[in-house]
C-alpha cells in the first residue's frame, strides 16, 4: 500500500507495480499531485505549488523513471528558466551555456570563480545521482554500493561535502552583497535554506537546474502525477481517490492494517507513506516508534508557503519569460513576501486558462507558526495578514509584470491552512527539510520494518526531481526487502515440508 498520490508516492508505486508488486495508492484528494498538483478554478488550471520541473535530462530522475515506465512526459524546455529581479539589477538564468556565461559575467562578476567549481561539482553529482540513490546509507550494504560507484571526479570536491555554501563563498572572497543575495535566493527555492546553512555540495547541484534543463509541463505540472497514475494502472496497480488513511496498525506478525475515513480496511505486507514524519507519527499513534516520536517532537517546523493564484489577460503579460524570481530588499531576510516566485502558464497552452488569458502562480516562503496562532486567536487579524501578504506578493510581481494588480481578473490566496487542507501536510509544512548537512540527511526509514517514507521529507528532498530520486531508492529497498522475505518464507516452507 502507498499512502498519498504525490509525485514521490506515485513514482515508487508505479515502479513497484511494474516489478510485479500488487500496489494500491490511497489518495485523500480527488486528483493526484499534492504540492505538484494542478487544480481547476473558474476556467483556470492553476499549479498549486510547483511550477517548474527539472530532472528530465538524460540520466536525470524523471528521465530514468520515464524510460522504465514507458512515459512520454508532456514537457517543453523553458529557456530562460527564470529571470531574477534583484533590487539593483536583473539576471536572466539562461539554460543555453554560452548565454548564461555571458549573463553571469556581466551581472555577477564577483562569482566568476564560484561558477567554475559549481559546474564541475554539479556535473560529477549528476553523473552518479541516478545510479547512487542510497544516500544517506542506512546499512553497510548501502555504503558499499555508494562507495563502489563514486566518480573519481568527485574526490577533489569532497571538501564541499563538509562545508556550507556561505563558507565556500567566504573562502573565494565573495563579499559583494548582490552576488550573495542572488545565491541566497537561488538556494532558498532549491535547498530550502540560504547560503549560510546550505550544504555546499548539495547547493552546487541545487542551483544548477537552469543549466541541466528547466521544463514546463503541458496542461500544468499536475500532468506529471497524472502520467504516473496512468502508468501505475497500466502496470496493474490502482489509485483510490477520496480515501484518507486515518490509522496504521502494526500487526503482531509485522504486517499492517490501514483504515481510511470511508471505513475501508486494507491489509498490507509493506507500506510506503508519501507523508511527512509528523503525518506518519499521527497515523501510527501508539504504534509510533520512540525515535519517530522524538524526531517529530524535536525537529523545528519546516517552511510553509503563501501563494496567490492570479488570472490575467495574456495581453497584459510580458513576453520575455514565464518565470520570475523577485527579491524586493537585499537588506532583509528572504521569504515572507520579500522574495516571490512568479510563474505564468504557457502562452500556447489553451488547457490552462480561458481564451486570451493565462494562469499565474505566485509564492513565497513563510513561517507557519504565526499563521496558525492568528487563525485560532484573532480571525480579523488573520484576514488582515492574508491581505498584507497578498499585497507584498503583488508588489513583488509588479517588478516583473507591471500593472498586474490592475489587469488581474481573479486573485485567490493560498495560506498554510489551505496547504494543510489540500495536501494533508500537518501545519501546511511544505518543501521538506533544509539541506544543511549531508551527514544529517533524513533517509526513508521509519524505525518499523517494511514501512518507509517517500517524498520530500526524504533525501534529496524537495522538487519533483528530488522526490523522484528518493522514490527510486525506496523502490529498490522494497525490492530487496521482498527478496529477503521470500527467502525466509521459502525457508519456513521447506523446513515445514522437511
Ligand atoms: C509553493 C511551492 C512551490 C514549489 N515549487 C516547485 C517547483 O517549481 N519545482 C519543483 O520541482 N518543486 C517545487 N516545489 C516542491 C514540490 O512541489 C514538492 O517537493 C513535491 O511535489 C512533493 O512531493 P511528495 O511526493 O512529497 O508529495 P506531496 O506533494 O506532499 O503529496 C502527498 C500526497 O499525499 C496525499 N496524502 C497525504 N496524507 C494522506 C492520507 N493520510 N491519506 C491519503 N492521502 C494522503 C496528499 O493529498 C497528497 O496528494 C514547490 C512546493 C511548493 C509548496
């Protein structure tokens, strides 16, 4: 059984169905995709969270999965990937190598030495990423597999594995504030933290997406999950929508009994939770192992998101790009409306908006605590906060799309409470854990045999590509666990027969 039809859950489910496992996915919502879903509202198809996808380059996670499952992804390359508006300059993140070199040398000369190492590090990691999904290693077997495949080009990069991007920039003498704000903004959307905390090797890869290829998905990003759900069914599996798993009981023989809000009961040998650790802990209740209870009590909450879904006439939108990242002030922390990511649906994708219009998703990172505190204690102040964040996001978006406020025909806000409701992620915590240390990365293990986490709480974390890489690892673990189980059961049978 798989709980959750996010990209991570569906990828693992479809891979296992292809291998002959009997797989059923329980999904609370009426369509798949979770944070990478696309919802319908007043003629628009809005991307709920994720808008730009990577990992389709040869050997990238979506490419590997697409080939294994026979999926022809409905994608088209976005170049430029996005345009970054900083307070004093604009930087276009071209995918084309020559244009990007010219652009970064023009706009960010202080980072020249940084890019050389960043690209070498990213190339080396991309080369092994698809083949070495066993990070963090959970057993001597995992470690052996990782070491056996390490690329010689990675050895000189080893120091990056143990430091932060911030210290790396310090060592290169990069003090230019704009350059550092640029790197912080790139890392916040790809590593869930800024340079001071982001692991340097992870960061080198995380900010590489435009170079290896950023893509739009025709029909909206939710079409990735739909393609995966179709592949799952084609390989003999099933997705049951409107089924919220409400409880997982671990049976005395180590198997599982799952209950849903519709009163359904499912027995399973193995369970994958496309869930955060907090959600899994809640479903297990008394069955939660001590270390999962400790983890969920001790870990700080991850980021939430505040979003705006905006419909606007195509004639009012810029022609120079579809994705924009805006930082309004470089002397204030990012997130909370000071950094905004804006994505406009493809001009030639009629499925996304009424004729002559386009669907726009705006998002910013936000701390979830204040939202929930106000929602419960002071509803008028909560509404005022929504209005304030709406204005902050529109102010930011106006840098890239002048006149957006006036031209918008529809503006719909999304709070952490909305994310909790529509993705069932406790508190509306999204994006997984900040990737601060490779040695402290969270793997898929739960402390209960044959029960794994999959999704962006698991290394390598957030993004459709990240959760796909994690799902490849989890599917491999399930296969190995099933093989061991078969040997044990066959052993019992033959000893009973004997
Ligand atoms: C605002 C925002 C912008 C983002 N931008 C990008 C981007 O541009 N590019 C990118 O690649 N990534 C982006 N991301 C990150 C990306 O969307 C996520 O990392 C990824 O989609 C998470 O996938 P997941 O497999 O963890 O599943 P989730 O998306 O968390 O989905 C889990 C699914 O499980 C279901 N579920 C949960 N609990 C239960 C239950 N008890 N019973 C049944 N079903 C349940 C939910 O309904 C949901 O469908 C963004 C995220 C956000 C929030």
